[in-house]
C-alpha cells in the first residue's frame, strides 16, 4: 500500500513534513497545501517556503495548485520543475465558499466548460505530469459520473477521490459506493481519501477495496504522525516519540513565526489533531487552548505528556 499525506493548509505544511519524517516513518508522497498561480507570475513568500527544496529534502513532495487559468497553472508548473519537482496536483476539491464562488477548487466541478478548458490547456502544455484531487461534485454524488468521464479523456497521473460533495464540507460519511465505482471506472490509478483516521480505518479500507493500492491520510496523520509506521508494522507511536515530534514542530514553528501570539495560534491548531491521540487529556488540552503566554503553553504541554497515556489505535476523533 502507498500512503500519502494529505495537503492541509496551516497543518501539514513544510514544518509538519520535516518534523514528521524526522521522528516517524515518512509518507510515500506528501502534497503541499494549495498554491495559487496568478497572472502576476510570482510565488509568494509563503509559497516559496513551502516548495523550497531545502525544506523538503529526502521526501517525495508534490506541489498542489488551485485555479482555473491554464496558462498560470502551466507557468507555475514550469517554475516548480526548475526547482526539481516531477509532478503537480490540481485541486478540484476545496469546498470553501470564497474559493467556490471564484470557480476554483470544488467550484470548478459545476462549470463543465471551464473545467474542460482548464484540463485541455494544462494537459496540452504542462511540463510536468498532473495528478488530480477531486470531490464528487457540488451538490449530489451522481454529478461524479460525467466528471470522471471527463477525467478519463486525459493522462491523469493519479486521481485522488475524496468522496463527498462540496455541500458536505467535511460532514457525514464519505460515499464509498461511488468511490467503488470510481475505482472500477477510472483510467488513472485511484487514491482513497477521507475519514481514514487510524490504523484500523486504513486496514478496513484495504479489506473493502482489494484493488486499492494507495490511501491519502490527512487528519489521521496530523493526530498520529506515527500512523504510517504503525501501518507498516512498526511499533505504534509512544508518548516519548510524540513529545520529541512536538518539540521539533514547536522549535521549527517558533523559528518561522517570531510573533508569540501567532505562534501560539499555530501550535493550538496542531493540538486540535495531536490532542486526539491521548487518553483523559481534556484538562491539559483545555489549558493548552487557553494559554496566553509561552510559559503557560509549555507547562500545559508538559502536563499532558506526563499525565496522559497515548490511546490505543491512536488517530483523529471527529467530535
Ligand atoms: C484544515 C484543513 C486544511 C485543508 N487544506 C487543503 C488543501 O490545501 N488542499 C486540499 O486539496 N485539501 C485540503 N484539505 C482537505 C484534506 O486534504 C483532506 O481531503 C480532508 O481532510 C479529508 O481527508 P481526512 O479525512 O484524511 O482528513 C484540508 C482539510 C482541512 C481540515
């Protein structure tokens, strides 16, 4: 099985990747949170940090791009090729209202002519192979039948299917019936994404879909960065390993974000996921959420690591 790390803006960026691979078994492939190619033809400072080869050494990283202008996409893919990348990913899944109104992300799924023009343009001119990360549609899962037919007209390197529609956001269960149909009918290799939160979920997906050879994990890996190692037969992450991982993530984030408030905000976001992997952690997690100073934050984190055991089958819990 190939294990892929999902792009999660603000969560699985370059610093997470560095800390995760340092302390645990690396994913076979990591996708960057989306970059936005625009007519300005520049990579922002944030985007440059995300794709800086020095921040991604020793792991396979695929930059993800979101937009509907083929020429801008092709330009950015060229810039990424210069940096050494060998694949780019097109985001056709982002459900955010502001993105969708601009006919980007999942919004493009409802604009068949614009989607066709985009796919024609990028598959014609892009200097790198292209994979796609897609939802099923905007409103109804059945929208996916013609969408997959369209994808099948192109040499898609890999099709990552998050079997929800835009209107679901992240609620409810992924539609596994439609996913099974996609696995049967896609010309491109299909990767399964959505609600694989722990090792047991990944094993259940593999058992349900014998043809499946790749799984993308987002919130589960953010909650338990040792999940891939566990799936590969290594010992599950213990408190010492998770503490060391947190120490690295904190040090890297502190070096990146000098503003203390912004640093605390970012680390609290990481704990929304990491906190799920511990038993009886409500009190220290509340203290982490409430911490206004670094000493308060550090004391709450120390308390959590000393008092709370790591859960069995650790991973994300959708509360
Ligand atoms: C905070 C957050 C940020 C995300 N950012 C991106 C993104 O930049 N690009 C993308 O394709 N998906 C993004 N996603 C969706 C994830 O990649 C993934 O599809 C989703 O979390 C479902 O997988 P999971 O159940 O394994 O978490 C994001 C999800 C979350 C919760």
